[in-house]
């Protein structure tokens, strides 16, 4: 971790200047900026653990610890916050659908984190071009898209039926607020929508009483209140996150368990994390006007091992957050000291079980309205990758493998190998896309530009992602990657 030098007088930023990663403002201002980073990451960081059946209080605490770990690994050169990743949500849903438990989930993701860490080490020594040769934009976009769209049945079958009208209203509020609100409020639209839905559910309980609908906890249609704070009343104000108690239905700190079947289900999420981290490093390099390509491997390794650390005690997977990159761009403060402060603040927030209990009591209808948007966003990020890299779907090399993989994943098609092992959904779709794409690239006629030309496939001319048509860096394209 660097020893930060004070920028100017520590209070003001002159026009045209920025606070560099190795600089800081006064500690009071730095801590305030750290708090702003915590609020920016907060919505998604605690919503996704709830969706994944993990403990949000533990996730917030570990996000702070993992951010500090990340800063150490990258030597304080990449200002980033590590919040909860959504890349594994699809695989996690498949694990629960097959009777898996939270320990199965964290065990599978822990292995994926170690795989990402190993890839980061390889990239550090072999160079970043290795990633783009194995996972060109056509393939990466497809994997990100199938991860998101595979989740549609989770919304339709789990969250939406719990309270369809609240879900519909929250969905509308989230969509409208994310478009209408600007600046900081726009970046926390998810959090604001969750608060609105929480309040709406409580008001409906008071005015109309219990609702008869699907109860995810009981896995049956029951009569129940939308907001149940029994766990909140019994939770202490200060202390560690709870330990998992299956009999009481409490998910918290626990040891992971490992199953090859479940590991295969979440491994495709690694591809999404590679694309996400690479895009964020490029974006930070552009806005800080520094060359961070030599740090790409460190960033991937740091995120991978941070995910392994977090899930090793029952926490959520991590990733670098675009929300915080937006805060940097708005404030012109790129100091990693602010992120160190944010990490400490998040860890302190994690020492309130009552805070975690309030989060865990979020009504299912509210989650229904939020997830219907978030899952769609995950899927459309794949299309964003295609668009930014000029992937040509008039080229059968791109069209055919991706078409097959998407339908397999979205339809949750399965391939049975033995009585105890099968591939389905995201895992099978990812394998189909990657294997068929590279097979077709090898056997395609080299003389026919419509069957394997470089640019039509999203590379190699644009192998670095943010490069423009002449191979030079386009700042706007880089920012969009974030």
C-alpha cells in the first residue's frame, strides 16, 4: 500500500487537475469520499447476496476486507472497490434447483475464484493478449448474455409470484428512477427502489393485512405478512454476522462444501468476471491517464483470490464495481486512500447483526421487481460487448455457435452423462459456444472473409476491447466498458 502524498492544500482541487491514485486530500475529506464510495456500492452489494441465498451483512463486511486485499495486490495503483458480483447468480440458481445448499454454493464459487486467480497469474507472466485470444468479444458477449437470460425462470417462478403487484410497481419505479435521476441518485437507483418497495410492502401490511401467495421460505402458498421482522427484533446491534443455523433458517458464516457437478455450473461466471475486470482496468487507465496494462494480471488475480477468501467463510463472490468508477469520474478524486477508507467503513458496518437482519427481511415481491430488471441488464451487457467490438452476425462463425449456446442456456437444456453427473443451462451453453467457436475458426476457409475474417469475429483488430477502428484508444468506448 502506498504512502499517499497530500494533493495541494489537501482541501481544494484546481480546475483541470485531479487527485491521483498515489495522492489524497485531508483525511477528513478522504474518509468522507470513502463513505460516498460505500453508499455507491451498497445497493448491489447487499441485494445480490439476498438473491443468492447468502448473508448480506457478511457480504458487506467482506467487501471491505477484499477491497483492502485488492489494493495491496495491485500495489495501490488501481483505484477500485470490490463489491458483490452477479456473475454467478445463474449458476447459483441452478445449484439450488438441484437441491444444493449455501455451502455448496460457496464451495463452487470458491473454486471459480481460485481458477480466476490462476488465470490472473498466467496473464501477469504471459500478457493480456492471452485472454482475448481465448475469449474474443463474440464469445465473451455470448457467455455474459446467457448468464443473464438464463435467470428469467428464477424471477417468474420464485420472486414475482410472492407479490406480483408490488413487484410490478417496484420494477416501474426502478426503471423510471434510473432514467430520470441524475448524478449520485441515479447511481443508487437500485437502493432507492428497494427502500421504496420495502416501505410500500409495510404500508400494505398495515392497510390491507396479510397476503395469500407463494412463500419462498415455506415453498408453498400461505397467508403471511409481506414484511416479517421477527429476526430483526432478536438480532443484537453489535457483533459478528451470524453463523449458519439450518434448523432456524439462518444463513451466515459457514464452511464451503465441494461438488464437481455444482462447480461446473458456476465456472462460466469466471468468463464474465474476466471481461468485467478487464473493462474496468481499461476504464480506470483512461480516466487516470496511466498505463495499467502491466497490472491487468494482478487485478484478475486479486479479484479471484478475494472471491476465494470471501466464499471460504460463507461470503459472496466479488468483482470491481463500475458504480465507484463513476464516483471517481464525477469527483475527480482517484485516490486509493479513499478506497482504503471505504473498505474500513464497510467492515465496520458489517459488525451490526441487526443491520443484516433488516436487509435479509426484504420482501420477496420487492426482489421480484428488482431482479426482473437486474437479470435483464446482465444479459444485455453481452449485447453491449458485441456492439462495442463490432461483432458481425452476418458471419456464420459468430452466428451459429452463439445461437446454439444461447438457446441451450436460456432453455436450461441438459446433457446427461451418468446418473450423478450432467451438464445443463449456463455450463452446457458456455461449453457449446467456446468449443464450437474455436473449432469453426480452425476449420473455416481462410480465403472466405465471410467465414472467419478477423474483424467480423470481433478480433483480432479489436482484441483489446476499447480500440477504435484505427486501432487507437477511443476514450468514450473505454468509459462505456465500465
